[in-house]
C-alpha cells in the first residue's frame, strides 16, 4: 500500500476488520459493517489547495539485502533490566521497542565503524493517539511521522544502551510537545508545507546527506496483525516480503506478542559485518525457522 493512501496502521486494521466481516457474514449470514473512520482525515485536514511536495521513489537498490532477526521476549526483558540497572532512574520503564531500537542502532554503528555524528537515525511514530484531540485508532489516512532522538550524549565515542533509550524517549517527548499537538491545526500544516525546501534546496540537502549514513526505524508492533481470521484460523506468521529502502529497519511482533522480529535492510557488504556482531547475536537469532 502506498503512503499516498494510508499507513500501516490503517492497513492492518482494514485487513483485520475485513477478516472479521468475512467470518461473521459467512457463519451467521449477517452483514456487519466494521467500525471504521474513513472521514477522520478530512475532518482534521479539510480539502484545500496545499503546496505540492514531490514524493520519494522507493526503488530497491540492487546491492541491498534483507535479513530477519528475532528477539525473544526473555531476551528483551534482559535488555530492559540492563537499561534499568544502568540508567540511575533516568529511564524508569523502557519499552520493548525502545530497547530493541537502541540495541540495533548500537550494533550497526559498531559493526560498520560509524559514529552517531555521521550516522544519525530517525524513528517513526503513529500520530493518531498523540494528536490533540486524539484521532480514533482506525482512522484511514497517513498519520505517521518521524523524529530524531535527542542528541544528548550522542557524540560520545562509545554508545551506551541506557543513554540511547533515554535519547529516544526525550526525542519523542520533544517532538510531541513541539509539533504533534499542532497537527490538528490546518494553518499549522499549511505553513509547515509552505516551508518545504525548493528543488535546488533539496538537491543541496541530498548532497549533504550523501556524506552521512541515515538509518530509519519503523515499528509495526501492537497492531492487530495476528488477529485476522477469515474463517480458516489466525495466521501463524505475519511478515512483509520486501522493504526496498536500504538502512531501513522494520520491527514487527512475533506471534506470542512478547518478542519482536526486526527486518533489517543494508548494503550487502554492510550486512556481512552486521550479522556477525557479537552483541547483536547475544540477544537476537538470525533467520530462525
């Protein structure tokens, strides 16, 4: 599904409701329209003439490879315990997603001999529940944005897991405080889009970014992907067949709801180093059956 239409949250809720509708109607002969919010986006962003932004071409590079790493729930709990023991109460309740992102970033920077300065990362977040007022979780549209973690301690030569988790939390909090509460304001969105860089500015920005290695983390966790039952049972395994962008890492729940599957996309030469990282393999299994 294209992000021009909707995001992954809308996709999973659509599939889940479609399955529920199909199963109920086939079993009971009833037609039940799912509780869906198709006009939420229009209510927040009414039709109007907004500046046009050129899209990105999501073309898979020939030298990009994908690998699947699975973090069992027990390993994630170990990571949480490590963060809690090292953070001096700065991070009181680290989430599964935060500790896994922190470890993956720490390991990829170490394996590829990079630094946070020349290898920044972004994390996507679902805006629905963070907007003021919040939108229904089944709102159809593209309500996803990305933020940069706080840069505090990111310039340190050695990365520490608890500091990375703290930076992610602080970056999300800062992003929500400064931006998300304004996303329901059409004038704010209009001004934001008007400030979008022109084509020459984009080319200049691309030249600057080419000197850096940017990583993007996207979490698909906590969506009802394992609840869809069309009448022949719930899925055993849900994944995505292809993530075209290099240096993109997608997190998904495994079936038990406690573990996380990370779909990592790197250049082939980078993957050869990353998949051998000792610290990574201490907590994750590579392509398990």
